[in-house]
């Protein structure tokens, strides 16, 4: 689910859109059909270990690691663009990447788990 601001004729609207099958569509009014979709994606998304979360809302510019990669504390694992600046997101601990939840070009909200290190 992405939060966007749209301005039409000088009036700003906050909207939420949901990506469905690779295309962006507006969230349906009847939530029962849309509610089950995020649940399955969230269940396998996070592996065991220390989560690496987005410190601010932004867009993932690059994911520097893959599942199973060995990382050391302080290694850059993700590049996140926020407010037209690229921010290096570093591993908070040493270990093995157990899950990568985000992909290049994806928008993330502050606090979203982007990957997990076990």
C-alpha cells in the first residue's frame, strides 16, 4: 500500500493505492477482497533474526545483499532515497541475511522491515 498526495485544481488529496499484479490501482471501496492479499505477503516476509527497518519514508534505490549473504556490522545493505538524498542503511549486526522484504524502486514507510539478519 502506497500513500500519495495528489493535487487537482489546487486542492490536495491524500490517497492510498495498492499495487496489484505489477500495476498500480486505487484501493477498492469494498475492503474484504483486498484485506486477504497483504496477509499472505506479510507472513513469509520476515525471517528470523534482527530486523533492519526504514528509518524514514522513502524509495529503495538499491538492495546490496540477497538472502543467505554474510554481512558484518556496519556494512551497507540498502540505499534508501528520501527527500532527494540517498541514505546508506547499514547492518546493525553481523550475521546472515535471512530475508529481503523490499525490492528496488519500492516505496517504504518509516519503520517498515526491509530485511532481516540472523
